[in-house]
C-alpha cells in the first residue's frame, strides 16, 4: 500500500502534539494531587502567666490515737466498723478477761461467778482508720485494737527539694491534683525543721481546703508558683516545636490559607499548658499552627481543618 506524501509529512507533527498533550496532562494532575497536611490554628494572646514547679505530697492524719487492750483476755464484741465516724467516749470494744472466760465453763460453783467484762471507749472523735482485731481474738494488755484519726487533722506533707524551698511561702495557696485529676486548693501552713539526709528534701505541711474525707497515704501532685508575668504573650504548648537538644525553638505560621513557614522564637516562662513568647511579637490575626505542625518543613503546603 502506498502512503500519500501529505500524511508522511504531517506524521511527525502529530507525534509531537500527542507527546506535548500527555506531558501537560501529567503536570496538571501532579499539581492537582499535591499533598497538603491538615492543620488547626490559633492566635497569640496576652494574659497573666504563672510558671510552676510540680512536687509530690502525701496525705496523713496529724492527730490520731491507738485504742489498746487493758487486760489479757478475749474480744467479746466489736461495736464499730472500719471507716466509721465515732465520738469521744463512744463504746468500741467489749473484752472479757482470760480468767472469766475460763471460769464461765464451771457452771456448778456459783461462788466463782464474776463477769470479768471490760469496756473500751474511743479516746477522741474521729474516723476508725485501722481495726487490728476480730471478735473472739485473744489479746494481751497493751495490744493495739484500732486507730482513731481526727477527721479534721488530715494534711498533705509536701516534699520540697531544698534548693526550691524559697518558692514555698507560708500562707500561700496552691493547687493539689489528686489521682484521677480532681483538683483542690491547699494552704501552706508550716514547715518541718529537718531535711532528709539522702534526698535533701524538706517537708512542708499543706492544709487542704476541702470538706471531703480524703484517705491517708494518698499521693498527690502540687503546683508551686515560681514566677508570674502579668501580661505575657502566650501560645499553647502544642504550637511550640524544638529540636532534639532543645537548643532551638520555633512555630509554624500561615502566610496564606495553604502555606506554612517556620518562624524561630525566643521563649520565656511556661505553665502546664502555655508558653510565653518573648520574640517575635505576633499580631492578633497571625495564625499559628497547633496541630499537624510536627515534622512540617518550611513553606509546607497545608489546609485548615474546620
């Protein structure tokens, strides 16, 4: 078959047109499928900011008393339960002497009859925190039967590194975070006159401002204020990024709706949720990324999640 000369002349032109069309389509598709990272944004605010130090504290009763047996014998009856609130002078235990228990088996000789019953009362008003014996147990004179703790005497013992004691001021209030996240207020009421030889910590007494009955030996976290700024430029901690050595700090700022740039910062004090930004000064409309910012490169492409 003979191909016309006109078709032969136009064939290279058709091939070049086809290749150009394919190349243009590929670039367009690449542009349309460019990856963008979803982010959320916030603005810098000016507010009072307090820098705190987190320390441990343990709950304990300052006033408690042991209820003790005053004879050798057996517990005939216990009149209260663990956790009960009792009043001073309330009957707690009925004891029977060892001799009375032995003689009670001899029923024929009435001349030997005597009760041998002794009652034991609470030495103070409070909560029974420990029950050491059960009905029928044999006890000796001086054995511990129970411990009664005065309800209002519960405090937290704050363990303070000696170098940080200057921040713990008698009369100041602080936040006490209980296991589970509940927060109560506490007042620093006094300090202990000794320092632990091993840990070099000094104990301070915190009086909780709570009517709830808290258990003894509860481990809590206490935030002690280290410094306060009345008007600090702040951002959420999630907005601030750093390198592995924590020698450089930066944020990712939007310059338009789809481009984020890296802005080095100088940070100041920080609280549990906020960081003070000393430099630069951000405007009220500047959008700073708070999520999706980890690992973003300078001039990264993003889109704002609604």
